[in-house]
C-alpha cells in the first residue's frame, strides 16, 4: 500500500471551543506524528510512505477553484494576516469566529457576497468554533488537498494498485463550498472525487457520475461531502454516530434530491455500537456503495469510531480496523473497484497509528 504524506500538513496547530472551554484543538500535529511513528516502524514491509510536492498535481488549483467558493478561498488565504494587521491577534494566535449568519438572516446566502467587517467575515465563512485559523493553516490546508488529488491521480494512472492512502490533515468531510467547520477547511474527499472524474473523463464522459462512489466511515456524518452531491448522482454512503456532531444532518431520511434522489444513504448508529452490528452495517453500506459497479470509491476514513476516542462512541478496537479493512478490500475486489483512502478524524493518539496500520494491513492481507 502506498501512503502519501506532506510534512507541511504538520504545521497547522490551532485552538477550538469544546464544552465551553478554549483548548488546543484535538485535531493536532501529534495525530500525524502517532501515525508516522507507527508507519515508519512497520517499513519496509508492505507500506511505502512518500512525501508529495504541490507540483505533483498540476490540476490542483483548477480542481480547488471548481469545488470551493472564490471568496472563501481568498478568506482562508488572507484572514490571518488581516487579523494580525488590525491588531486583533498576534502572529502566534488563532482566529475563531464568534457570530454566524442564521437561517433568518438573508446574508447567510453566500451569493450576496461576504461582509466587510473582519469579524463578520470569519463567521460568514465558518459554521462552528472548532476550525481555528493560524498563520500556517492555509499552507497545510493546500498541502492536505494536494495529497488527496495526488492520490486520486496516482491511483487512476496505476491500474495495478487496488488502493492508495493519503494522510490528509486537516481533514475535509465537514466543510462545504464556502464554510469551514469540524476541523475541516477544504473538502479533500470531494477534491479527490473531482480529480478522479477529471482523469477518467475520456472513459465515462462528463455527464456520467456513476464511475465514483463515496464511503464515509468517520465517526461523524460528512455533512459537507453530502451537501456537494445531494442533488447529483455521485453516491454518498455514510456510517456515523446518531445524534453526534454535526447534529443537524445524517438522518436516514436524507436520501438525496432531484436527480440525486436515491443516491444518498445515511446509517446512523447509537453510542457504543458493537463490532458485530458495525460490521453488519458496513456490509449493507458496501452493497449500496457498489451497486452501480463504480470504478472507484473514495473512502473518508476516520478512527474516531475507536472505543477510547474522546469524540467517539462505538465499541471498536484495534483488531476491528483490521477486519474493516479486509471486509472493504474483499467487497471492492468483487467489482474490480479501486479505492482512494483519505484520513479524516481519530483523536486517541496512543492508538491512532496502530489503528491505521491495522486497517491498511487488513486491506492488503
Ligand atoms: C473530522 C472530525 O472528526 N471532526 C469532528 C469535529 C467535532 N467537533 C465537536 C465535537 C463535539 C463533541 N461533543 C462530545 C461528544 C462525546 N461523545
Ligand atoms: Zn470525525
């Protein structure tokens, strides 16, 4: 299994408001360090870790601009500098928004354009207080997006690979076209999907969306990813904690709209769900995910389903991830479907590296 990494992703280190306390964000560089330690210890067996440069994916900017709002991209790029210049924070501090447009306010519509006030703008381009912006956030966010896109291109171009894994950080599945949230700034999963579709256009044609499906098995519902494809025919299948963050999405009744009706599938599961119930649900989810025999699946992989995770709640252990990896790989092999695996959440540092190794080793079995 090829694993892609970029050291620039380690530079993003910010704060969040959790349980009414301002704390160092649980989505921290230490997460990746836990993973890198585990992967390096395992080499040179069957895992190959490589660093990726921005120049490795020439379509990076085209894909980012076709996925995200240009005002939002400008904001991500410049807001930290603007806040420092205005004297609101020092160079080493982070921005956190404090007021968000609500449903009742017409300015919630991004089409009306961003507000001028810099506090207002930070809330306009976010939906929660878990996505701080520090001086290196933008660089890390672009590096993370680049990993997702580079992974997609490498997979499409190397027919002998059954899967490739990108160690994306920050994660992506909560943010939409113009709003950061849940530690996410650019939607890596949507970017990888766009990159695959870009690369395979000559085979499937621009109108046919059925060549790629998405499987999201982070603990949290991928509200952002769902929003991109809700009225399109890119199938989105998610297993996540019921009534967990991001709270307002992820119901079974959300099945897609317009020509996307029937292409969105949510499997909310209760707190402390057992391994056997989880695996039964995974099998159901995989059948839906593969029903159009897609050539590719993009997997939003989170390890916050671990039983000790501070944001988690399922009863999964390290060995469960081995079974999950093997189950997915075997099922995909039946349809010849190949996978881009993207890192999303997972916050129990002591086991994070081991859990990822178990998943990838199970995949390669
Ligand atoms: C990518 C990702 O995993 N983002 C998750 C962001 C969650 N942020 C807020 C979590 C609030 C959790 N409340 C405690 C629930 C403990 N079961
Ligand atoms: Zn999560």
